[in-house]
C-alpha cells in the first residue's frame, strides 16, 4: 500500500508527489511480473544442461489451478445485493447491466494471483455507471498514512501506440475525488512531472479507482508456494531428462575391439540397426553407463504435491477422497482450509464492493435518482459447492410435519424460491 500525508494535498497535486508514487509502484512490478509468469507457465528457474544433453523444461499449471479454484470459490456465484426501495433496485439494475458479476470474478482472480485487484468505475458513452478490472501492474491507489487509510487519488498508466502498433510514449490518468487528469510523456521518468493535457469532472464523489485486497499483506495465494512449484517443475524435468538420457546411454565394451563390418557400417550403426553385439570370447563384455539411484523421486514428488495443496489451502479435487458418495459434512471438512481462506478474502473483497456501491449511488443521485444510504444494502456471497441432493431430501422427509413446508423446500438444492408454491410460502 502506497501512503502519503494528506496534508500534502492541501496545496494540490504536485508533479513530484505523483512521480514519486509512480516510482514507488514500479519497484514492486517485478514481483507481479514473476507471479504472472508462473500463472502463464513462462518462468524458468533451472540452469541449462550441457550441450547435447536432453533439456526438457516442464511447467505444471499449479498456479493457474490455485487461482482458478480460489477465485471461483469466492466469486463464481454472483454476489447478491439485498435491500428494499428504489435506491437498491436502481443499483442492482446498474450492476446487472454492467456485468458486475464478470468483473467481480476477474477481480477475484487478480486477488488470488497478485494479492490485489484494481477496478475503475467510470461513465460510458450513455452516461451510465460501469466498472472495469484493470491490470494491477498498471494501476494503483494512494492512501492517507493515518488510521483511516482514506483513498487520496488513483493512477492508471499505459503505453500509447500509433497506427502501426509502434510505441510512441505513455499516458496516465490520475483520479481524485472530484476529477480526472490526463498526462502524456515519452517515458516513465517524467510522465507525471509534466502539466496535465486535460482535466474533467467524473461525478462519482470519491476516488473511482478501487483496490480489492486479498489479505492485509496484499499477497496472492500462489506466492506462498511459488518455490514449491519451482521445485516440482525441476524434479519432473530432471526425471524426464534422465529417462531420455537413459535411452542414449553410453555403451562400455571391454575385452574386445569393435570395427566396421564388410558393409562399411560403424560399430554404432551395427548396434543400432542389428540390435546385436558380437564379442570374441567370454572374457569380453559390454554394459551401459547409467546413473544409479533416484528411487525416492516419486516420494519427493508426492511430498511436494501435498505441500503445495497444504500451504496454499487449495484442496486437490482429483484426490480419491473427493468421491461422489461422501456426505455434505465430510465434504465441508475437506474444504475447511479453503473455507477459512475464503472468509478472510471475502472480508477484504466486501470493502471494495461497498466502495463501488458508494460510487454508483453518488453518480445516480447526480442524475436525479433518490438513492438513500448504501450502508443498508447487504452483500451476500454464495459458495460454489457440490450438493448432496439425496441427503437433503432425506432430511426434509425426516422433518416433514415439524417444520413448515416452505422452509423444508428451501433446503433442497435443486429448488429456488420461485419454485415454491405461493400457498406453501404463506404457511
């Protein structure tokens, strides 16, 4: 988190202040790039082998697996907004029209990978509030250095290209609580030291560049097991390289001299084509030179795989323990680590969503709608879990006559509120 004394802003945004924040952010971009390389399976931490030796560089999609499971478990099901009145209805409509559920899932993916997601709230060409997920490597928010940690301003920068796709400089947008300032320059070193080329109000009443944190350290779910993933890749690469090298092992011949045959073939060609080796007597012999050992590689691989899932708190769903006949309680127990991890993520994610609601509500109020207080709107997260319909049906059957039918029917996973008859609801 980048912080500054809010007293500095009393005299306005200076180029030195903005450029200093940009430079501080850029010092952390290398870490974010390393995480992205792991997600895209482009990292390589192994030293190259000698010339002529097999050199397979295997990459396993553990980072992608961890990010996908963590993000889907948090935001795979769209967040529900509960509240009565015209204000909440207008907010729900605006969020639905702007595909907020898709933005939420992308933000959850960014949180799991980078440790934070960044969202820009903006007005489209028809003056409708919208939200978009930005690359956290190119956007950040600056906060006050007091206990409130109030957002002071946000920065989003990106390269500018001409018609031929050739970079010709950079552009940055700085968002304060009232307006948007646009800067242009040939490089990062002086990008925000220049005077803004344009400025315009945005009507959101607060900084519309919102950060969603994964946890208080702003660490991703992959970062804690990145070294384990590298070790797993190295182990599997070495096993494949050794296996391929075994097929090309050196043949040691003793007590004999191999020569070309009458067809002019070399000894190596004879062995490769005929699969035979003629030796003159019993004193002669031949054997392949191979590396001994490596019998514990499978145990090491299993231990690394187990540690990756244990310390990332993401379960291995391909494990045979996740069979289709386990009870709901047993399934939840196996997902206990993931549930505890997600509860912490939900707390921070909820703060970002509430800030988005405040931006939307202020913008709609400027357009003449009476919004009221957004603090009364409840945000409901729903976990994406497999359901045991048979177990639920047996429970409903057991409680029949003791609990109202409307309550019992609501416990069945294959029914929703609209499927319950109205007369049953009234009972």
